[in-house]
C-alpha cells in the first residue's frame, strides 16, 4: 500500500507529506468501516482528523480533495469490496442468519398482543344476550343515541314544505337535532328580525350555518320590523301609475298608511275641468 505511486501523486497535488496522506486515508477507512452502509463515509470530520494527526484542517481538506477520483468516489471508498479480506463463513450466510433472528424477534414481540386480542374476542363471543342488553343500557353512548332518535316536531302550518325540508336537511348535515326547543327559539328570533318563520328558515338555509340569531342578520336580510309602514303592493303601484296622468304630484307618493278620504284626495288634484259636448253634459279631466 505504501509503495503505490498514487500516494505520491496525491501528496504532490495536495503539497503534503506522503506519511500524512496515508494517515488521513487510514482515518477514512476507519470511518467507512463503522458506517451504517459499509464503504461510505458518514459524518467525516476533517477537523477531528487534523487534531488526531497534529495537522491543520486546511491540510486535511487538501488531501481529501486530491483523493477524489483516485481512492475515493464522492463519499464512497473506491474498490471497497476488493479491500475486504476473504471470509470462510461467507457474508451471505451471516446476513441470512441475522434476518431470521430479526424476524423471530419481531414475532415474539407481537405474540402477546395477538393473544390478548384473541382472549378479548373470545370473551365478547361468550357474552349472553341478557348481559349484552344490560351493557347497552348502561352505556352513555346508548343514552345519547336514544335521545337523538326522538322524532322531530311536525312542520308548522306557516312554513312551506320545501323550506321545511331544506332546513331539516341542513340540520342533519350539521349533525344538529331538530327539536321543539330549537323551533321555538327560531320563532322568537324571526319575530325580532321582522320576518316570517318561513323566510327566517330560508335565510338560515342560504347562510348554511348551524344556528342563526336575529342579531346576525344583515340589513338586507331583515324584515320591515314592527311598526314599519307596509310596502306598496303591485295593485297599489298600478293604480298610482294610472292616475299619474291625472295627478302627477299625488302619484309620486307611496300610498298612505292611514285611510284617506276621497274628497280630500280630489281636492289635491291640480287639474282643470271643462264641459265636453255630448249627448249629456260630461266633465273631462285634463292633465
């Protein structure tokens, strides 16, 4: 090994002594021999090698760099298998024995757990029907299931079937029960929002939330509220448009909430009347 000319080449390229080059390579071999994957250096520290050989770290770095392509290929030692001594027992047999030992150890570790599972399953199978019923009665999960199984309240008369089905489907999706208490609370909240129960449930479905309160609604989702003036109906709007030609100032206003006398109404009409020749005298209202 010491007479190999490549050591002189590495020493010349790194500008270090041949003895230092060989010493560094011995540390490389020791690291590769103790690695998880034999033949590859793991966590090779040039600073530790420099301390062990009384060298500078830059000297060790120069030697390792010059070894690349000659005695090392990256982190691997070149021709590692050829450097190993021949063994009479053979590595294949030792590897096979090691794998069989690990397999047997794994089976021994799993056997107690499997035996416990089999014992528990056997006890489960031998339980009598009376014991099973008693167990279900004492289970808190069984009590919750029976409470959830209570039938929901019937659909209120003031809620359309489609709106009711949409709301109950939303509650089921949210895993929330439909109870009389929830329905009563929804009716109180819809009264606060100035909405009918049906419209309140429709807004609830559009939001897709588990719960809904009147305080959560946006202004455009709320109703007119108690004491607000009623909105103009389609009939009122059409009549207002018809009289617009006769009384523009009156037609521009929304219908009054209170009753308005007809005489008072026509007193406000700013029009002139004239007699139109006809079989009988008639009054024509001009714009």
